[in-house]
C-alpha cells in the first residue's frame, strides 16, 4: 500500500510516458494529415465524441467504484482476521485453566505459534502467485517489486513453516490448503483441552466460535483471490477508453478550425494554430488513461503490488503482539515502507 501522501512525479511519469508519446504522435499525425495533406474528411463533429466521453466517464466511474469496493472488502477481511486473531490470543491466555491449575506454558506456546503459522499460511496462499509482472524499479501500477525477501512477499512455504512443529509443517504440505489443515489442528487441540479438563463446554464453544470467524475471514480472502474481477467490465472499459482517445484529436480539428476561422488568421498562422490542439488532446487522454489504471490497480488486492492490501505488515504486527504476550526477548520490528510502499 502506497503510504506517502503524494505520489512521486517520477513514478507517475514512469507509468505514463509511453502513452503520452503515443497520444502526442497520433495527435500530430492527425493535424499533419488535415493541414498539410489536405485530408479534410478526417474532421469529426465534436458532439458525438463528447457523448462518447461522457459515456466513458460514467463507465469508468462505475468500474472504479466496483474495483475500490473489492479492495475495501479485502482490507476489511484482513482487518477482521487481525482483530479475531487478537481475540484468540486473549482467549488462549484467559479461558484455558483447570480450577487453580493453569495450562502448561508449552501448550499455550503451541496454540499461539500454530496460530501464527496459520496467519502466515493464509498470506502465503494469497501471495504465492501473482498476475503482476516483477520489476526492480518501483512502479505504482501493474507491477510488483522484484524482491527475494521472504518476510515481504511470503512466497516460500517456510514463511509459515518457521512457526510450526516440523512434523506438522510436513503434514500441512500434503494439503492444497495448508491453512485449513492448521485451523483443524487448532480445533482438535481445543477438543483435547476439553477432554483434559482445561475447558468446559461453554469455553470450548467460545473458542470454536472464534475459529469459525477466522475461517470465515479466510474464506472471504480466498474468494477475492480466486474470483477475478469481471473481465467483461474491465476489458470493455479499456476498449471504450482507447476508442475515445483515438477519436479525440479528430473532434478537436472541428473545434480549433472553427476558432481559427473566427479569428480570421492567415493560412500560415492557421496551420500553426491547429498544432495547439496536441497538448490538449494529450492532457485529456492522460486523464482518462490514469482513471483506467487507478481502477485496474484496485481489482486484485492480494497480488503484492504497490497499491495492494499490506498483508505482510499486518502479519508482522500480529507476530510482535504474540511474541510480547509470550514474553520473548527476540522480537522483530514492524516492517518499514520500501520505496514509499508497505507490503
């Protein structure tokens, strides 16, 4: 997630310079064909293109809101997962006892470390594959950072295996969804604690309810990850935008030619004046292209891109919380932004 208040100009330029050159070349070509080659039939009335622009704006707004709602649902699911994890930690601390006899520390540690393994397994499943291309440079759209740091991207299963017993980690690797396996192990441990007398039926139900809510948040994340943004919406939004950009310089010929006629310019000055439509066409095209890119960057919030939900940062904060609860000494620091983005 990009955390700097203002996006750096070089990042914006890196994303748009090729489009700006393309649109500028097309606009200059249109003016040259009209003014020098005499292709007067290129002129398109401005009203139809204006109507197309209005339609593209409305469609782009709908697409942007839909994509943002998808991003926000993902962020809400991760927020719920984090808060429910803290609730689980509190329950492990306070609900497991047998009269005056507290639960052994190794059982508490096993439950909390398995939960850490579960959380990191969820992130591993969300991050292990991505539709984004990798880049060594920071790119704010359509790219993810090319990093080997496992604590940022969690592409290696060892990112969650470090918290698990080696046998349990090996067993989790045999399942297509290791996070579900670890959650079932937690439920089995709760049942064993009830059998051992450390939990009664009410406390068992309370702890199982938290596990069920954790599983629900996990399910929301998987649904968003595995269900792509409706391609018909994304595809035709891009097509409509490029149609408008293609027609825009053609419609500007009509407007600028009418203005030149009103000012009674000479032929030479009129030819020069017509080239002033180029920067206007490039600017308006750039605005529509950026609208399209912004909505596209919100479509899939778990790909590891600059604008995605900061899964790794949330995991690190939860890890710090649990290690502090266990009164450990070697506690990691919160993740810091990398090139103005936190992952």
